[in-house]
C-alpha cells in the first residue's frame, strides 16, 4: 500500500511539473502567461460576445462594439487564460442532453426534490405545439447548461391528469429555483409569461429570477452595516460592480452553494462618494471579495482565478468543502492508487487484472467502512469546534499560491482527459519497466509466467478450496495417514471425478524437518569443491542409478508407483543417496566427514541432492521427507509446490508418515526354530 501511495504522489509531482512545462511553452510561443491581463479594446466583436456568453451577461440591446467592451470591463478583469478557455468552449460543438420526463413521479424526483440546482422545463400541452422549436430549444439548452442549469421536456400526453392539476393547459416554460437560503429548502416553480420566445429574452428572464435570491446592496450605509454584521455564514463573497444585476455564473453559484456561502451583490452604479469602499480596502471596481472569519481575500489575483463559473466553483469547493466533496476526493485518490497494482504486479496479464479487481474491491470496501464512523462522529455536538478548526485549516491552505496552482492544474487536466489518461498510462508503464528489472533476478519464473500457466495454478488453488474445504482450512496432524482416514475417503467419494486425482494442500511442508548440513572439519566451500572433484568417479556411479532404474519391468514400476507400507523402495547399495554410506571409505579426508549427529532420526545419510544433482555444501539448508530421503530445502519445496506430492527417489507420498523399516534379516534371527 505504501509503495502505491508513493507512486501516486510521484505521479502528482509529474503532473505539476508537466503543467509548468506547458506554461513555459505557451509563454515561449505567444509571449504571455495565463494570468496576464487582456485589454478588451484589442479584441474583436465576436470575442467580446463570447466572453459575455461565458460570464452570463445579456447583450441583446447592444449593437456597438464600444458598449459591449464596456460591459466586459464592468463585469471584471479579463485574463489570457479565461479568454483561451472561452474560445475553446465556443469551438466545441458537443450536444448537451436534455431529460424527457415520463410522468409526475419522475418530475417530482428530479425537479421538485433537487433543492440545490436550477431546472428549466419545457411543458408541451395536449394537442399543442411546443413554445420553442427544436432549433431554438437546442440553442437554449446549450446556452444555460454552461451555468449548471439542467433542462428537460414534459409532454402532457404522458400524464394528462398531472398537467390539468397543475393548470398547464397551454405550452409554456417552467423554471424551478430554491425558495429559501437554507440548504435543502423548498423549491418554487416559475412560469414564463413573456410573449417573446427569443433565446436572449428567455435567458434574461432566467437570470433575473436567479439573481433575486442574492442579497443586493444599493447604499453605502447598508454596506457598512452588512460588513460589520455578526457572521450567520462563515464565508461571504461580495461582488462590487457597476451592473444592473449580477452575472449569471454568480447567481448560479449562489444556488449551488446554498447554506454554505452567502453571495452579496453591491451595486455601486449610483454611488457618488466611494470612500466607504476605500475604507474596506477596495480601491477598484469590479472586485470579488471573499470575507471569512480570518480576514478578507481578493479573488482574481492568483493563477487560475478567472471570472467564470468553473474557476470560482473550484475555488469555493476547496475553501468551504462539504463531506460529500471530501468523500468523492478520497474515492478518486483511492481508486487511482489501486490502479497502480496493474503495473506493479508482474507476471501474466490475466494475473494483473485479477489482482487489480481484488485490490479495487478491497480498497473501496475499506474506504466505505472507514467513512461510516467519520459520518457518525460529525453528528456529535461536542465535535463542532473540531469541525470549525478543520474548515479554518482548509481556508488557510487554499488561499495560498501553491493551492491556486493546484486548482489551475486540476481545471486544465479535467478539461483535457486524454492528456490525463495518457500521462497516467505512461507513468504506469515506467513503473512496470523498473519493477520488471528489479524482480527479474529475484524471481524470473513469476515474471516470465504466461497466462495459461497462471490460470492453471489459479484453477488448482480454487478447486482445492472449493472441493476440499476440510483439507484446505484445517491442519491435519502430521502423524495421520490420509489414505486410511475414513472421513477423507468419504469426502473424496462425494466427488467421484476428483478423488481419482486428489488435490493436496501444501500445509504439511512447514512440518517437514529442516536443518543445516555441517562438516566436522568445518572446511570452506572452496576446499569442499576440490575434494568433491576427487570423488567424481563415485558421483558418476551414483548418477547412473536413475538411468538403470528405467530398465526395470512394468511390474516393478507398478510397485514403485504404488508402494506398500513397510516395504523398502531402495536400499543402501542402489539409492543415489547411499554414497554417504561409503563416505568414510572414499578418498575424502577424515576431517571432511559430515556431522551426522545433527541429522534428524530416520533420515538417510547422503551428501547429494537428487533434484539438482549437486553435492551438499557446508552450511546449506536441507529438508527431509517422511521416507527418509534428504534434499536441498529450495529444491524439494519447488518440487512439492509444483503438485508432485511424492519423493523424487522412491515416490512415497510426501504427506504420509512412513513406519520404521526393520531389515528382514533381523526378523529371521529372532524367529523360533
């Protein structure tokens, strides 16, 4: 988890550096930054209208470029970044979807029960044509959607009783706006009563009703009284401007942040003496001033603080977040961190996606479970002070220059999702490359495993836990004989297709005896290699035993594959491990005699591993099987984990204890005459 968190933080750092690199490229090609102010005089008439469209100001009666330019200047300073975003948004010809209501309940759930947004609904009466045609309606939908206003169509033919109860006998437009200034308050429906059906007139009617919810101050005395008033709201935002009504984006934000932020419009159009504003530290209009318990903050001085709905929405969300905003943010971060598993996991492609799905489920479940007590704690009354201090910390941190850069980068990458996904994919491929190089030397089998091999191992694991729950989840005693266990036998008979090829869990491996190979003389590995070379003749004789064993008859092979308990499978003369029986008579010196005292009881003395065909070195780790044969711990574990649950030499079951073997000659000596 910490590795994925580190890679995610590294990815955010890469995004931050990449955004600064793009800014440097734009500055090199154009000669200006995104925060540089633009003189509206140098803009064309079309660009000026585009700016007014994005800010939500009507210009239907303005025919001269001078009047349009003055309206842009009255609404706020224009930056290069805002101009670029407005032009790109105007060029994008994406169609905006509109909701078609199916009946009364559908209309109530989306419109009357929303309480935190604005709806514009076109009602089509029975046997009547709509008030706005298809072309004008699509244009209206595109115009109001940029301010977060949702649209829909209600055809009375789908529910005529509801239309008659509402009094909708003719086609009209309905607008829903929250009635109170409290969060989740009641909603009031406004019906359009104008005769003109042009888009600009209807949009002016919408903005007028939305602006009626904003507190408007016309006199300086009221401003002073409002400025010094005790805070009912923790955060207030003032717009000082020489306008008839606030812009549409400002009104839309007042609806969106109902109950969190109070929006106040100060109309200074008819003010002769502006000394009251100067006393408050405001020397220029228009100005957007944020008033908090910690002080005042002028919006628009830092990077990304544009006069637009999207920029101010991002600013206010970071300044006064809701619990829902924090939950969505944590959900995005957790899923981004979980997707790192797709690149960190090495091996087969299917294995990567299986691990990814498991990680996504685990992380999201833990996130939801961890949020439940947090939501419960926030309801406790004595945690109000903690909540207020947390909001104060958010306000302090989000009014810094670094926070403005982060918000600007967030808006940039969210408007270019292809760039965000491509950088994430590139970052993941780099992680995959370095992880593959790091793990290549340690575990090459895992890195080079293909899909079929991994699926085969996954199927073996799944079926062992599915069909053998007892043997998988319970630890059997090492002394028990599985073949003679009636419970296990009945369990295998319950699955006749599987008992012929039983799936054995590997829990018994940890109970196998392990020890280190020691020599009495304690020579180094180099000396032991020299001595082992002098014994090459004896080694070759021992290695010839497996080749000779292949020439046995079919009856002998059947005996080897299905041994009877108590019968010896190999003696000291033919076993490949039996070279140690003649170890003392070999050419090795006496100080190279192995220390047999450290060997567990019942283990056959040998100095060579049959799996890798290499001699035991001083200090190496050994493991013995119940039949008594000894191997390298690494070699025999890989052999057993691979599904071969038997001894490589005698084929005795590696999970079944073997009874002590008594030589037949000893029995004959004690037999009665």
